[in-house]
């Protein structure tokens, strides 16, 4: 039981520090490369390991910023599995057109400035 508590605490810390924090909560930046590699905040991971992190992110009111490399209609097995998890846990998700997520950062900056 102790490992589960430690794992849950670790996931909560990761979600809290997951990239850009905005008014709605923390942001997890996920990129799916054409090779099938999945990056979370720039670091390689395996999709099944994301599920507890997505649960914690949802609980914190956070969102996923998603970028998929390439112009193919099919996102590959990793992308399909990831989308399944996002749907399963109903995590708020924004799609980025840019690998550096600058389009979403600009959106957040504009929304923040408009709210002043």
C-alpha cells in the first residue's frame, strides 16, 4: 500500500509542476512523434504510464496541450491509446499546431490580458 501512496504523491507533484500553470490549472504538454515516441513536457514516456498522471491532472483542474507530428490522418497506436485515455478520464485538451506549443501559449497570454 505504501508504494501506491508514494506513487500518487509523485504523480500529484508532477502534475503540479507540469509546465505552464494558468488560471484553469496545470498544463501537461504531450507530443506524439511520427516514430510513435510520446513526449511529456519534452521527456520521453510510455503511454500506459500517463494514466495516473492524467487522473491527477484532471483532479487539479488542469489540461493537456497536445501536438502530433506529421500530417497523417491516423495518429498511430500511441496516439490512439493516448486519445482513449484522454476521453476515458475527460481531461480538457487543446490541440496545438506547433511543436513548441507557442500557438497555445499565445492564446493563454491573450486570454489573460483580456481578463484584466
